[in-house]
């Protein structure tokens, strides 16, 4: 083959990227707009697009083109693009179409069973479906592991966070597991000694919450010509390249979670909005992986916004939006900070504070490894879950709704995803720390609502890099060293035990 | 090939149908939800899907499968399905992939330019884009004409209304063109002698208009589990099979047009919602063509709803929705009927009454035939438009916003579409006349807001037939004879010169 092999690959992946964009809009529509009766038809549309994408990427010519392109004279980004193409190609071609389809069907059936099982707290309903999902996931993992020459669970990790390996994650998580019990005790007893936070009294009209969220998105630099804010049951950031769509959900009784949720999803969306347009639809031009993605949402939410500086800036906006609450003390930044940094031993991951959140993740990480390895039979999952919660957080869920039925991930076939949440939190702390060192007066800027210096730094040091560097090289280039969990712990100590 | 050729075709067309559904949602999103900066990306997504659909349907095997299937023992619907598959296959395979993609891209770019040009009344903005669209449309039309062995413009017509031919349309339109001037003079002088209609005074809040529209949709039998109502600049009915999405636009100064627009689009949507689910995604299971489609919207709007019966029923709902208007006479059915059947020599097709509407269509039909034939250069279009308006309706648009920039069709690449509006109006009159003869007490039912007998008759005699029969056979089966324009003229005489 000639020097056009690389160009041929670019064209094929551009087509794939555009189909993925189309799917992104169809997924968004399903959660935000679609009438209920259209669910089956939409599933068919998405499955058809999945099959077509799989056919495109497993075309036998792709392997030949990759071999040829690797021998061509290419620029650095082109070479990195070929590297990412090969990764995507191995992930796709390791698994045959029949297994892909069986896995997709099993996940759909299991997800439906889970929707019934969760409110009833009845794990038995979903168990046979989950057995099938786990079996097929393990089969796919083994096929990928063989192609990559890595352990099975690592192959699953690699789908969500390229190059993530258990050998690297184990010591990080063990270290946090050892750090947490004592630290959590100290934080809780310190918070018990402080005055109780004053809860602003609602109702907080949805339209006001939405306006406040839009204002904050504007302040953070969200480009509304290339994105939207809407409502869905489960908030997410999605859409297509150049068309970033984030969602939130509003409770009239509590405005705090929609606001922070909007900031969180804006962090994801800014990453996507700042990806280099030259490499749009190419593998090297996509977000690096779920670790870096989560670092961008958590940096904006946990690091920048659950801070005295941001809350000082936001307090008058909140008071203006929700004037009905007359008690002045509710709008004091100090009080808002107490509200937004409350720590507790809870059952539910998605409601957890940043101190206990890693415990939820570590539990899932250990359990899913054991499940994939065949060391933990699925029928023993509820017991192992509750035991793990007791050990890690000192609480035991009263039922499986508050235990192993709470998250959709496994029931939807996503094993290997959970660790990226906590690795992302650690990267967020490290990136924010680095930004604070090089941007003069960053805290003061945030307290004036000036996010441009921070977001520009992220755009240059993280977003613009797309998938050109590995996650570790990206962190090293941006902060001077690879992922260093000590920065996250230092952040927690500074914020919760000042 | 064996008896499985037909089944093989069904599978391929099902895949195609699901991709067309995906495109339907992406088109809807573009007009209703998409942020402006995402236009280019969306055009790429749609073009990519167009190319993939084109590849599917022009797969060399399709021709062989069609030949084989035509020799197989098939039921009546299967045989009709093969007939429609062949028609679709000829339309698609006549044009190569590069032309399909270029046409799709050119249309997207032109449509976006038109969105800018129309409010500015600046035809020059859109002219170069339209040149490209016309050039590519003509090229595609020539290729199809050669395959079907028909004239170029007939090949374009056939895309929207199978078997429609200029040789059939010319005398119908010439006849109406001859009938109109005298009739219009008589109607206008009659209306001038009647008391002037009392215009209800606004503002009419958008939210109230929307609620009224939703209520009327419910009354007409729209299934909200499989559809939505939204807002767009240019109202349309679209979406996917089982997910019918109609749009309207609201003016706070006038509620009448949004309401009738909603009824009109509901007529389109009901047709789609009642197509036989057994044949979903198959060519024989789709709507017959744009003539029948338009007949369904116009039957509900023009025949059933702009009537004394419906307006008697709707008057109290309108009064309730827009209580601010205190003058009782504004809400008298007689007054509403005057408002809703006012005839005038206007510039805008979509605002035209049913008497002058055909003149707008005849103008476009003649102009687009000249454009495709190369007899009218595009730079002369505004002048030719204004001249035609003067001849047909006796008025001359003051600018191109009120002239040749008013409709999206050409800018979106749809040449050969316009005639179906007026052919549809004629079919609507004929179908409503037939329904009135067989449904006992239909006018009385409508005056009670009971649309079920009418809609059930349409569902059985039109919607459930899908593309099983030709348009003319469908009309003959439902009404006893093929399209008969005399019924439309009789309807106009009865309503406007009673």
C-alpha cells in the first residue's frame, strides 16, 4: 500500500465519528425528548447504527491499512492517531458480531429487570439476567485480554480508561482505604462541633433554578452556540462533537444539587467543546478517557465551586434568584460552604461527598474484580456488598435498593468503569493544584466569578491535548508529575480539617 | 436464488427504514433543538447517513434479489412490497454516491443560508448556494429520467408522488387557472358585501395557544405516547415511525394560524400513526406519497375544521383559552367562520386561503419546471416570481421575503414537491365528500367535537392501505373514482358562493 493508507484510515474513522455523533444526539433525545412509546423503535435505530459502526471498524482492510500506515512518514499527531486507531480496532475486532449482539441484548433485558428489581429491593429478580450479562462480559473481556496480552479485568478497564491497570490502581486504592477510617472520624467529629448549617427554605421555582444554572454556565465559559442545557431523569453530558448537551434535574425543595450538577456537567462539556477541531472525528481528537473526563467535571465542581471563593461570589446570585428565603444567614458564604461540604456515612454513591465517595468506588472495584475472576458467585454479591460497606464506611445498607441494586452500571454491562471516578477525583485535585500555582491570584479571581484564567489553562493543558498523550503523560506535562494521590489527600485535609 | 430472496430484501429494507427513522429524528432536532453552531456537524451526520442508505439500497445484490423475488410465490402485500422496493431501488441506483453526498451537503448549506437570507429579504445571500442545489438536482433528475424513461421533471415529481406526470397535471392546473380569476372576483365581492369579521384582540399568550393546540390534537386522536408537539420556524410533521413529531409557530398577535397549523400537521401525523405496524420499515408500509399525505392534512384542516360545525364546537374552547377578549361577538361561530374562510390576494403561500392557494402552487410548478429545463436562469427567479404573482393573483410582492424566499423547499433541494399540495387539496375534498356520504350524521358529530367516526374511516380507507395501492386506485377504492377535480371546485362554490 502507498502513502495514502493513513488518509484512507482518516476517512473511515471520520465516517465512524459522524455516525457516533448521530448516535449521541439520538441518545440525548431518548433521555430528554422521546415519547415513551417510541422506546422500542429507538433501540432498533441505535442497534442498527451499532452494527454499522462495528462493520466499519472490523472491515478486514482496516488491519492492513494500519500495518501500512505505521510504516508511513507521519507527523506526531498522525502517529498518535494511528496508535489510537489500532486500540479502537483491537477492542472492536476482538469480539465477533454475534457476541456483540448477544451482549447488547442481555444488557437490555437485564436493565429492564433491574428497573423492576430496584424499587422492590429484590435482587432475586435480576440475578439470572445479571448472570448472563456477567458471562458474556467475561467472554468479551477474555477475547480482548488475549489480543492485548493483559489480564481480563485490565482489558475491561482499558475500554473506559486506556492503559489503566489493576497493578497500578491497587496500591492507590489500598492507600486510600487505609487513610479513610481515621480521617473520616476526625472530619465527622469536627463537623459535629461546628454550628449546624441553615437549610434555605424552598420552594425554589424550577424556572429560577434553570436561569441561575444558565448564568453560571455562561460564567464558566460554556458556548451556547454549540450546546444546550435541558432536563433528564439522570443528568449527563452528551450530544455530538460541536453540539454539547448537558442535562440536570430540578427539585423545588432543594436548589443546591441541580446547581452543582450543572457545574459538574459543564466541566465535561467544556472538555468536549475545547477539543481540537482539526482532529474532529479522529480517534486522536477525542477525549482521552473517563479518568480525564471525570477530572474535568470534578475540578469545576469539587475543586473550584464547592469552595469559599466561589460560594462568596455565588451567594448574592442565589439570594437574588430565590428571594423568598428571608433568613439572611442562609445566604452567608460560610453557611453555604457548610451546606456544600457536609460529610456523612451514606449508602448511595451518587449522593456521597468527596471524602466518602472513593469508598463507594473501592467497594465496587473490588467486587467487580472478584466477579470477573469468578472468585465471587453472583448470588453472594448482596452479602459481600454489605460486608464491604461495613468495613469501608461503617454502615450496612438495610436492603439491596440502598446496596447492590443502586447503580445501573453492572446491569447495563459496564464492568471496569467505576475506578475512573476516583482516579478522576485525584487527577482533579492535582490539576487544580497545578493551575493554582501558575495562575496568579486564582482564588481571588474565582471569588469575583472570573473563570477564564482557569478554563483557559485547562483548555491549553488538558482539552487541546485530546488523546495525543497518554493520561499519565498528559498529567505529567500539565502538573510536572504523573498521577499523585497525595495531592487529593492534601486537598481533603486542607478543606475538611483546616 | 431461492424463496429466501424476498426475506433477504425485507431484512435489507428494514435496516434502511431504521436508518431513515434515525435521520427523521436528526432532521427534527435540527429544526427544533439544535444550537446554531452545530449546523455544519449535523449536515455531515445527515450526509453520512444518506451515503450509507444509498450504499445499502444500491448494493448490486439488490437488483438480483428483486429479479428473483419477482419470480417467487408471494402474497398480495409482499408483491406490492417488491414493486415499491424496485421503485425505490431505481430512484437510488440511478444516482451515484458522490452525487448523493454532494446534493445532501449542498442542500444543508443552502438551507442554512436561506435561514439568514429570508429575514433580510436578500436573495443574493442564497443565490450561489441555490445554483449549486439546482445544478445537482438537475443532474440527479436527468439520471433518474433516463432509468425510468420519462422526462426529467417527471422523474423529480415521481420522488414525491409516485406515477405523477406533468401530462396529467397540466390540464388540471390549466383548468384551475382558468376557473380562478372569475371565481375569485365573485368571492371577493361577495365577502366585501358581508359584515367585516371581528378580529379577536390579543395578545394571545403562547402557553395558552399551546394548551389549546394540545387539546385539539387530543380530540383529533393524536397518540401522545408516540409523538410530540413543538415549535419551529417552518411548521412540519416529521420524526420517525412510531415517533411522530409535529411543529407549529405561535404569534401572540394571532392565535388562528397556529391552531389551524396544528390541526393540519396532526392530519399528517395521524396518517403516519395509523400505518400498518406489520409493514413498518418496509416500502409497502410507508405513506403512499405526498399527494395522499397532503390530502390528510387538508382534509382535517380545510374540509373538517374550517367549517361552521367545527368552529361551533371550538368557539367556547377559544373563549376559555383567551378570556381577555371581552367582546362576545368575536367568539360567535359565525364570526369565527368569517375569520377562517376569509379569501384574499396575498403574497404568502402558507397563509393563503384554499381558494388562492392553488395559484401559489401553479406559480411554483411553472417556475420550477422552467428552472429544471434551464429555461429560467436563477438570477431571474425573483422577477419571474413577481410577474407570475401579478398574472395569477394580481398582486406583486414588495420584496423577496414575501416572494421567492418564502418557502424552504427549493433551498432544501425539493423540486417537484409543490404540485402535491394542490393535488392533495383536490383529493381531500373528494375523500371528505365520500366520508360524508357514508358516515351518518358526520357534520353533527363534528359540531360535537367527535372526530372518531371520520378518523376511523380515514384510518381504514386511507391510512391502513399504506403504499399497497397506487394513489389513483386508493382514491377509487375509497371514493368510487380516481382523482376528480370537480369535487374540489364544487366544495369551493358551496362554501364561498353558497
